[in-house]
């Protein structure tokens, strides 16, 4: 994830592997929307690790994502694997999902999941908080492939990567998941917050903040905040306005080194 910053970060990235923890198996009753399933046992399952557009029921990407999910899982037996928190704030089960083969799955590669399929078709983006840095890296590779080919939502200006040097333009994404790319000008600390600055005017330019209590988690993932200065990075999260556009980052997978990608 942080290749090019330091030998230590490259070593961490090389050793990290995505390990999926099996939960259970179930049958799908219906698809609620592009990232939510209703099971025959009454549970609702939210697809972990991805963000599927919910722009409107008439948005083509929204409709295609739901149709793709329906074609894949409706009426099928599925295996659930844990990734991140077990439940969301609405009480839904959060899981990676794979269509069952004849025998119940006890292990699974992330490339066999529904999430991977949606990402490679450009019908979803990697979520801001995946819950596992190694699994996030693999999901990001699927997103990257679709983005490079201009598939699905990556062909729609509404979803394209925003440019940090255009703070007024990226504010159009305020209140929703955004992916912003730019060169870090400086990294500063104040109180309990680390400020990753993409310009010199904090009241106008794009800024990323990292609560200092999460600094060790970033370091463990091979991402040193101060080493970001001078590098081009890609940041994902809910875009807000605090003077200029701003994203708070609490998970290492929210920051990618964008150079040579």
C-alpha cells in the first residue's frame, strides 16, 4: 500500500495476506438493493467492503448493480465470511458473500466473492472502511482494473476521482463517499490531530485529518504520516466541508499511494 515510502512499508505490504473468516451458510430470498440481501432465515446482509451507488432508482449504475446482484445470488445458497464489524448500525449482518458450491465453504479467496465481481465490473467502489488492510488491498486491485478500463460507474463524471487541486469542484461530493487524488504539500500535528495538507490555505484547500490515536495502526500497515509529504496519494471517505473540503481518515486502507498506479 505504501510502496516507495520506505523499505519497512514495502515489507509490511508484502507480508500482509487477506484471510477470510467463515461465518455460516444461508439461502437468499431476495435482493433488497445493490448491496443488501434478505435471507430466508429473516436476516438482512449488507455486503462488506464495498460501496454500491444509491444515487436514485433511475440511475443506470444503481439499476445495473442491483440487477447483477440479483442474477448472481437470487434463490441461491451462499457462504458468508466476516470482514470488519459483524453488524452495522441498522443491525444488518455485514459479510463477504460467495455463491455456494455443492459442499459448504470453509475457505474462500476474495476473488471468488460477489464483492470482487461487482468491483471488477465497475458496479461498486471499495468502501472507506473495509476493516482489514490486506483484504482492502486486494479489493482495491479489482477497483483499479475497472477504473483503468472506464467500466460502469467509472465512465460517469459523477463518480470519477476528484482532484485535490480543485477544492471548489470536489465540494460537489460533499456528504457522500468521495475518492480524491493529489500531491501532499505538508503534514502537521496539532493537539490530537494530524493534518495532511494538499494546499497552503487550510480555509480553502483540501485537507485530510487523522486522529493521532490511530497513528500506530497506520504505522503497522506501513504508512507513516509524515512520509506522505511530497507524494501523490488517493484518499477515500465521506467528504465534508471544514473551511475547504475535508475527509477524516481512521483506517490505513483509506489512503493509497497514487504514484505509478
